[in-house]
């Protein structure tokens, strides 16, 4: 027996090999576009929008989604500490007090008091590194949860910025619609004046007048839709930053900003691994590898050591009159378990394979998101240039149509069509500029990075988790 125990103690330093975590996904050497400017860690500051900066600060401290992610991190850290506790010896104290009374026929009644105390220490020798593998898997899962916080924050900042600029878009739309309504109403007033003149001087038909009135009402309807959209976006923005929707929310005068130069994209293999979701997927893959090692080690024998010390007496003063100390080693090995442990090994291997493939998919999706944002921004710049040219042409066409209507009495429908096209293009230009900003936001989000988040004051967790 002693020889067997010695052999097991020698083997205790051996390690069960874990499966490989190398992904087969090959990333290209470069992105399709390369910027020259290094974006700040908190990417939205590159837009130089003070109101957006203030909203971001509120969101990063008050967002309930982000606070929830911090809470999940605290839970994962607690699990990691619990898993690591098995590597340390356990010590249990016990105490007991008993009093008995015995009646013997013909003798009388006798009583006895017994006071006892003891300590029990236990320790499992980590044969095959099963406990360490379990500890490491939990620690890696906690680190992945920390990256989840970063991914949540990155998504949150993109949502706040996108919602903010959608709000500015609607505010700008309302300003454009106000101007268009003013122009349309002035022209309606002029047409009404001319229609009410004597028939011999009248150059405006009733149909023309009704068509212009319809255009004025259509512009008012657009204003109602834009105002509703503005209020909805204000409510969404309030919830994102952790506040209740405020009907009196005030937005200082602001316009859509001009974009800064394209940020430096760098080498895909290096840049994409700055993304917290990719780091989280990689850490979970490593954790799955440790779980496989733990499941394999669980099929091998376990060696536990137990030390016990007891003392007792008939009173507290005489507690140590009698004592006993013992040291024991306990070796257990699974013989028959119906395939339970083997099935667990197969399950953990399948989980590791799943996470390996999921990690590869995350890499591919990240690459696609960067390329999508780059190509969308390039094409949106061209679209904006086209809209500018279309607006110029539509303005000239509307002016010509008005002149021919006034001087030659041409059909007013041509004037109306030209005005509607011109005004629609003016609103489209504003929306296209907002979409261009959103594509840049998507690029910043796709490139990822560390936002330098500070842990909230009361997360309930302990960040001191071992890396390995």
C-alpha cells in the first residue's frame, strides 16, 4: 500500500494534456482601406462633439445594461474564487457538550457531563491537476466576463452615438421642413391672391391652387412624422444612458459633424484581437480546454489526506485531560460508473470543438464588419456627391418650371413635380450625411479597443483573479 501511494505521489506532478485551441481561420494581411490617423481609445472623442461626450459619460456610469454586465462579472469572479478554494487545505472546528443521567435499580441516579472539542483538516492531493484545471477554467471564464463588460460598453457607446445623430438628423429634418413649409406657404399665398383677382386677370386655375394646398399639407404631415420620430429618439437616448424618458428634454443647437480622417486600420490579425468579444471568445475557448483536462483527470484516482485532533473531559477545565490525534490517507478510484465520466469527457471535448468553431466565426464576422463599414463609407461619400449634384439640377429645374408657368402658362403639375423632387432631395441629403456618420461609428465599433472602464463602486466582486 505504501508503495502504491508513493507512486501516485510521484505521478501527481504529471499533467493531463488539453486539446489544442488554435483556430484554422486565416485572416488577410490587410484591410481594403487604410487610414492614417490613430483613433483615440474612446473613439467618439474623434468626432469633437461635446454634447455626445457628456452623453457617453452618463451612459458609461448609468446604463443599466452595463451595470448588469458588471454584476455578471462579479458572479463569475465569485465562482472562480470558489473553484480555487479547493487547492487550499480545509479546517473545520467542532465542539460538543452532553449531559447524561442514569438510574440504576437499587442504587439511585447518576449523572455525567462530557465536554469535547476537535479540529479536522482535509486536503486533496491534486493528482493529474484536476483541481487546478477546474480553477483555471473558472478564472478564464471570469476574464471572459470582464471582456463581456467591454463588449457591452462598446455596443452601448455605438448605440448612444447612433441614436444621438439620428436625433440630430430629425432636428435637422424639422428645420428643413419648416423652411420648406414657409416657402410653400408663401407661394400658396401668392397663388391665392392671383386666383382671387378678376377672371380677366387670373392666371391661376383652381386645380393649380388645390395642388399647391395639397403640397403645403403634405409638408405639414412630414413635420408631424419628424416630430414623433424626434420624441421617440429622445426617449431611446434617455433609456440608453440610464434615465427615464423626459418630455422636456432639451437639446442644444447642434448639427451633424463633418467626419475626421479615416482611422488607422492596421493589420487585421492584430487589430481584431483588440475587440473584447474576440478576446472573450478566445478565453472561453481556453476555458473549455481546461474543462476537458479536468474531465479526463476525473477518471483517475484521487488521494485525500485527513488530520483530526480531539480532546474531551468532564468539564471545560478538564477538556484536555483526554485527547486523540490521527492522520489518514484515503485513495479512491472509479471502477464502474456506467460510462458517466467517459461521457463527460466526450461532452467537454464537444464543447471545446464548438467554441473553437465559434471563435473562428467571431473572427470572420469581425473582419466582415470592418470591411462592410469601409465599403459603405466609401460608397456613401459618392452618394452624397451625387445628391449634391441632383439638388443643384433639381433647383434649376424648379426655377425654370416656375418661370415657364408664370410666363407661358404651362401645366402647374410640372412645377409641383419639380418642387417635390427638390425638397425630397434636400431631406435625403441630410439623412445621407447621418448615414455616413453611422458607417463611421460602425467602423469604430468593428475595430474595437479598450475603453478604459472603471469598475462601479458596488459591483460586489473581487477583481483579483489569477490569470493562470
